[in-house]
């Protein structure tokens, strides 16, 4: 972890001090500290992986995930294949 990471972690911890984990996440979301698009990509990716573990073929899993997340098939496919920056 870099020095900047440490400093920013301190800022975030002060923002959520005394909150439950759920309250902390909601607060960070409301204040714009969490990248919603990155969270959405991860949620779509996890949904597709879960569907595949249940035996659903990948292309069909893309369709199901797209329906669940109200997005296009292409967006679901990109979320699955394009890795996040971290």
C-alpha cells in the first residue's frame, strides 16, 4: 500500500467512524467515494460466474445477467471479459 493509499484510507475511515458496515457503504456511495460503474461491472461478472457454476452456458448467462441488471448483452459481455484496472 502506498503512502497516498494510507492517507486516503484514513480519510474514508473518518467518514464512516461509528457506522455499521451497511451504513458505511451507503454513506460512501452517497458521497461519491465509491465507483458505481466498477461495482456494477463486478456484480455482473459475479452473476455470470454464478450462473455458469449452475450449469448455464456462458452466452445464456450473459443474457440472464443483462436482464437482471437492465443492461445490454454487450455490456454484460464487456463486464465479464474486460478486467478491472485493479
